[in-house]
C-alpha cells in the first residue's frame, strides 16, 4: 500500500482518538473540584522539544505546518533544528532522551531555547487544534495504570482513584497502533520527530 494511502487511513482513524480524548477531558472538567489551567500559562510547553510523541501525532501536527506560509514553516523548523543541535551537543540524542524523558526534560529546562516546543510562538501554540494527545489531556488527572499524574498547578488536594482518572495508557495504545502503521511504533522526542518526519514527508515516504 502506498505511503500516502497509509498516512491518510492512519490520520482518519487518529481523528477519532482525538475526539475521544477531548470528550474525556470535557467530562473531567465538569467533575467537582476541577482546577483549570491558569490563563496564559504555557509552562508545560517549555519542555516540548523533548516531549515524546507518536508518529501519527506528529503527522497531524505537520498537516498544520504544511498549511502555513513558507516563512513560518522555516521559522518553526529552524527552532526545532536549533533545539536538536543544542540537545545533541549536551549528549541528549533521541535515544538518550527516550531512555529517561523526565530527566532529559529537567536537564533541557536549564535553557528554554533548547527545551521549548518549536510550535510555541509568543506563548501561543501555533498548531493548537493539531496538538498531541498528552497536550490535550495534561491538566486533568491522568491514570498511568497504578497511579494518577497531573500538572502541579491543576492537581486536586486528593487525587481521584485511578479508575476514575482519564485513561492515558489506553489512548496511547491506540496512537501506537496507528503509528506502527506508519512504520514507527514507539515515541520520539518532538523536536527530533518534527525534523525527521518532515524530511520523510518531503521525500514522499510514510
């Protein structure tokens, strides 16, 4: 099956995952005691360069990027290139980041020129409607299977039972299946993924 057809099928199915994630977040926001994200806060975006994302998630982001004017495309990709160059200089290649993404994020945050998401422009997400699943769900309690994770700014005084928190592992399982259909089952740091998959797209590969 041609790569373009596989991508089209994966992207169509990914829209269903997005819709389900957004619906889950809407329900979580209506629960008693919900604490919303502070207005204008974009702290989590400042570790976006090393944030692990799936291939199908990045393809969705690149669909937005492809619709931008060439100058804006170049600006965003240039930011990603600068992040990757500085990360590599610090010994943080894609494999090293994926071995311990949290430690990589802590290290990268020493310099926000390195760690910030390339798609963040002036404190605003330039691909907001195309943002990855973790960006869509972070801010409400997320079940990791055995425990609950949440942004410190929106964490409830008492975490809910994992069974009532948003099931991020299930959403990722679905993303992983779709990413595997694009020949990349595992996650990749966002800055690396943006550059690599943009080049694949330019070459007409899946």
